[in-house]
């Protein structure tokens, strides 16, 4: 795990290797870019990081990363939101193999749906990214890339794990590659009886079952043409408790109930890359499809049943300006033309209030992007500039831009990186069209939220590249923020664009250290100051959060032990008790308890290609809450076995 760096395997004193800073950031623009040339802020989490920390749900690998805040309503299966730099959950754009996976209904992706199985890397791009990706990228982008076969021949990987709370899980991956084809199929299933989200007796435990199927195929038609396809299916059933708005006390906000949700996601893509003019010009075609079905159940009866879809189609063309091929050129111009078609539909006539609510709602969006990237002064200075125009059929069009600069100082160990840009967030289907005409009325006159922000940072390599330190300051202003107002007579609510500005600023610090004795250390810290247009502190975004990682590779080179500490302070949430909602449009804020959690991991190679694993989460059984009323997970134990062949 590193800020723009790919970390090599642990090494002994006699074969120490420094950090490698030439990792490729796939989602850094219209073309991949080396981390050392990238002016914006990024953290890359590799599959190796996920394996070493024995992370089974992707959101756990994002906690405590610089500028990232994760909140969960209870444990596994609870609504899991990822915010970046103090923005809202629906201001984080999530991509899986280029497919936008957020639900158009809410504009947000629930990370409870994402296992880490089958994932090769996760790029967390911080700061406004709409000039590249369009709506939803106000805070940043989580770009997920699944695994593909790389080694020639047939290979397989399997893993199984048992743990506390009657947890059982595992995955199996099959891979084949030759000179012109790369094929991967993998599946994972993880079930748990869970614990009681309300914090009550254990016989009210809230369970979760989630399965994922991945497939990826890529073919080299010839030296200039590559075609491929990806598929990912997710099936999840989660139990949860009743939230009681206006409860008498905090303890009464969440109570035991027989509630559950069934989620089915299908994501698919097809793509082709074609080179011409001696590889100086590259054309890329991409089609992506997302189909998201959600059903909520109360005591066996459906209370919610919807389907939303998204179709993406884009063409991207890139030309090298300096007589080199696209891969090695120092000066590139890229353009992209894309269309996006989204739909939403209520599926059950018994769950709506009028026949009109069964009508499928849809909207069409078009985007036009132009990007220049150039490197100067022996590649020490790189400039990246992007502009975008979006045409929206149901609300006003938008224009966004961004500029990034990376400069390697003459000492060759200090790198300045800075960026600035604008971003937008389109209204969601609920906000546009409403849900229940008696309680939630849509507003067709909403305009997109708009943000402008910048950051400036310094990356410093020390001690013959054994240490990499990065410090970044960021600031952004959000206008036309969409919020909800309530009618005190009818209790109906409707979304509006607020006046004023929401300000977010802070400091991100990351450090990675490798010692000659097999010890690796990592520290990430975020200070965040985020307020709404009224000057009130933004909730579920801790002001202070720090993560510390330590790993020790024993001299036998077969045993790795690790510890991960995460501490959170100054986190607030809305007080939805009766005393806190005297004004429903502006609930009181209440500070949550500060906490620190310690996890331990260990793995040992029993035989060649056979490894036994073990971990303890929340070693000291610390009581905590990330969302008011919902109890955090207590101490749990896991043991597993991994094998490759």
C-alpha cells in the first residue's frame, strides 16, 4: 500500500530493494500515467496488501487511507459509505473495470456489496475528477481493477476460512494464459451469522451472505488490436435492525427487527483497443452495462422492489505528438466522446401509491473530453490538463476542468505535486422524481451540485529510498448542495439546492518505511475540517484519523506477522432522537466516542504453495460506533488455508 507507489516484496538485509516509484496509475487520466508524473493525489492498494492484511471486504482496505472516511451501519452487510476529503458518499465515483457501479437511484455505491476476492488493485484518486469521469467524482474516485491471467499456462488459487460469529468463506480462481489470450474465472462466497447491530442480546444477530462471480477474457487479435470482456455478478442477502426516527433515547434509535435486503448486481463490459500509424495513434472502444436490483423485506413481506440500469458507451482516441508510440510518448493529446443512459423502475404495483410510479424513468447524458499531457526538462516536469462538457437532457449542462502538475526537484528525491479542478454531482433519480408523493416529493428543477478545489503536496524519499513520505494540503468549496427540507404540517420532504458554500479542507500525511531486518512500517493520517453552508460540522467524517501498519518477515522467509492500528477522534453524527430533531431540517449534531482498534494477522507457508492464515480483529474488544445507534463489531477470530497450483 502506498501513495502512488507499488511496493516490492519484503527483502532480507542482503537483498534489500528500495521502493519502486514508477507504478502506473491506470485511472489517472484518459491514458495511464506513471505515478512519479502524476500531479494529483492517489493511493494504490495492491492485491498483495489485501492478502497480507487478510482483508475480505474492500472497504476494510480503504479505512484510514489518506483523505478517506468509511462509515458502516453495524457490521458486515450494513450500509457502507466511503467519503473522500469530506464529501458526501454519492460524491465518490466507483468504477469496476471501467464500469460505473453506483445505483442511479441514490447516486451512491454501497461498499457492503464489494468483496476483495478477485481484485488486483484499487486506485483511490483524491480531489475533483469530473473533467475525466463526469458526475459523482467531486470527492474523488475509487477505481477497482480485477485480476487477469498473466503467467503462461493454467493456474489455480483457492482459499477457505472459518471464524467467529459462525463465519465461513472462501474463493476459487482459475487462470489460463498463452501468447495471445488471457482468461480468468473466479468465484467467492462469504457467510456470517453476524452480531446484533443494535447492541442488544446476541440472539438478535444480523447475518450476511454474499457471493461474487468474476470473469475476464482478453485476446490479442494481432500486434495492433486487443479485444476483451469482463463480467461481475454479486448476490447479497443482509439482515438489519429497525431505525427509529424520533426515538426517546440514543439506545432506542436502533432496535431488533426481522428486516433484510436482497441485492443482485450484474456488471459487464466489452472493449477493444486498436493502434495505428506505427502505434502513434490509439483508438479505444468501451461498452459497459450495470443492472442493479434491490428488494427490502419486513417479516417476509416485500416493502421495496426496484431495478436501475446504466449503459455506458465511449470512444477514446489518443495521438502521440513527439514521434514516439503512445506508450512511451512525452506529449499526448486524447479526446473522448461518451454517452450514458440511466433508468429506474419500481417493480411491484403493491408497493407504490399510484400507477404513475410504475413508469420507468430514464435520462440520457453525453460527455465530451479533451486532455493534454506533456513532460519537459528530461521528464522531471509533467503537466496534465483536462476539459469536459456534459449535456444532460433533464437538467442544465455543465463544464468542468482540471490541471495537475508534478515536478521532480533537482535533488531527485523531492517531488512537488499539485492540482486544481472543478467537479459536479447530478441530482439522483429520487431527488428528481421522488418516491412517495405523501412523504418524499421530487424536485425536477434541481441543478447539479458544483465544486472547485485544489491541493498541493510534497513527496520526499529518504535514507536511500527506504522511506517515502508524502504531505498534502487540500481545499474545496461546494455550492448548490442538495439537501432536504421538511413541511412541519404534512411531514413531507423535498430536496432543494442550498444557498451558500460548504467548505472542506485538511491535511493528508502518509509514510512508508522498509528496514533491512524484514520490518515494514506504514502510517497514514488525515486532518479534516468540513462544514455545511450553515457552518455546521459535516457528520460521519472524523476530524482526526490515523492508521498504522507494521509487518515483520521472520528470517525463515516463510512467516509474516502484522499489526494494524486505527484511531478515530472527533467524529460527529446527527442526533435523530426526539430531542435532536426539534427542527427536522437541521438536526442537532452529537459527538461519537473516540476509539482505537487493533488487528493482528499472521501467515505461514506450510508447504510450497500452501499457506495457513490467522487474524484477530478488534483485539481488545473495544466498543465503538461509526453511525449513531449502531454498535461496532467486537473481537472476532479467523483461521484459513490458501493454496495455489
